[in-house]
């Protein structure tokens, strides 16, 4: 039986990108006086906003590796690898371009803050790393799965070692991928840990994803492992410290957000996989196929990439909660509308950027 499309993957990607849209809008424009940690509604919003990035990175690894394995079965993985490498470098370049101030350049100034690493650069480098690991373990998918799982665990557990990492006398272009000292938002560690775990799940789905009799078991597994990571991972880490006398486990347990957020991600996976039947023709899956287009458009509108005109310029931290909520909903509709009717697909955007690169090269 041939594998069928996993529609819940598009649904999860749509969830992540929509959460990102409202999160960036509200975080950028909401007046600080309303950021009340004693307010239940604000705390719920803030908590779910914290789930967005882990979900996005995990689903990125899952989708990319799953498609790569499907291509391997068709013996077209060489082409998929080539596209993946090109896409990785394209995302890195686009990530820098979105932060580059072309207006400052017109006045003979270059704002070096554009070297800060954001989500696109991190995802681009992650895709390249996934391909390297795939090439290393090409002959045995189970070895690759174990390697992904070990990498995720090691990156998460060792977080206390690089939490406050500072690298002196090194190029910012390199340093920004490893530390936040220059203002980078997403470093390759710990975020590649989520991508690697997504790759691990992709291998399991490649093996069993098309077998309907396993679906109930997979859903239960998502919920079970998710709950364990959310509520018991700290206790498990402390137990490992007791067994192996490694204080690093306890240090990780005392500031355990990586494993607990991964638990949140698995619960989201389980929820969307449970209702996958109802998502096959839903608009949310179409949104999930346009994540890059939506990301670029929203960045231009909020932060003024390329144009210098932005919502941040006019409404930075000035909205009350009602304005922020309704503004975020309108913002989501506008961004999705532009993406649906003017950009069309991620592939469309990739082709436009690729054609521009070729023209500049020639």
C-alpha cells in the first residue's frame, strides 16, 4: 500500500504560522502597561505564544525528512537533496535580506544588526544539517532515527552549558548562530534539537504512517509522550542525575523549558492527527502550504522590510488589548489574502527569488 498524504502536517504548519502572525503583531504593538503577568488571559496568550517556535521547528524537520524519505523510495532523493541545499541557502540569504536596511544604505550607512540570526537563517542551516546527517546514515534509516533522537536529547540536556555562552574575538556572522550576545533571536542550538526530533518522527511515519491500523496507537503515543514530557521530564532528569551522578541533568531540570515545550508540540500533533479527517479540504491546510510566503509578507508589513514603512513605525507598543486583538485578526486576514491571491504558493516565491538571483548573476 502506497503512503498517503499526511494532511495533519499542513494543518500543524498552518497553526504555527497563524500563531506566529498574531504573536508578532500583539507583541510588537501592545502597550507594555497591559503586559500584566497577574492577568490570566495574558498569561494564557503568552504561554501559547511560547509554543509557536518549537512547533514550527519540529514540523519543519518532520516535513523535510518525510519528503526526503519518500523521494528516496522513488530514487529521486538526489534531486530532493539538491533542492534542499538550495532552499537552505536561499532561506539564509532571505533571512538576512529581510533585516537589511536598504534605506540606510541610500545614506551611506550599513546597520550591522542585519547579521542577527532569525528564524529563516536557523531553518535554512537546519535543512543543510539534516541533509548532512541523512548522507552520513544513508543506508540505514533506523540509525538515522536514533541519531536524531540522541542529538535532540543532548542539545536539550546541555542547555545550561551554552545558555549564557559568549564568544569573543570571532566574526559576528559566525557568533550569531551560537549565541544571543549580539541580539540574535534564534540560535542553531537549542532550536536544531526540535528539528532533529521532527526528523525522528518523520522516520516513524515513513515506516508506519500509511498503515491505518496504527493510527490509534500513534495518536495515543503523541498524547502519552507529550504529557510525560510536560509534567514529568524534570523528575526524570533528576532521577538520571541520581543514577549517573551527573549534575547537568539537575541543572537542566531546574530550568526545563525545552522538554516541556516539546511535550506541548506532541500534544498539538496528537490533536491535529486525531481530527485529520476533517482537515483534508479545510482552508487551514492551504495556509500550511504557504508558510514562507506568509512569513515574508508579514515581516514586510510589521517591520518594514525592503520598504521602510511598517506598522511598527506608526503603532509601536501603543495599542490597548481590544485594538491589539481585533488588529491581529485583521492582520491575519490581510496577510493570508495577499498570500492566496498574489503570491499563490511557496514554490512561486522560491522561483521569483531564484529568477532574480539568476538575473543579478548574469
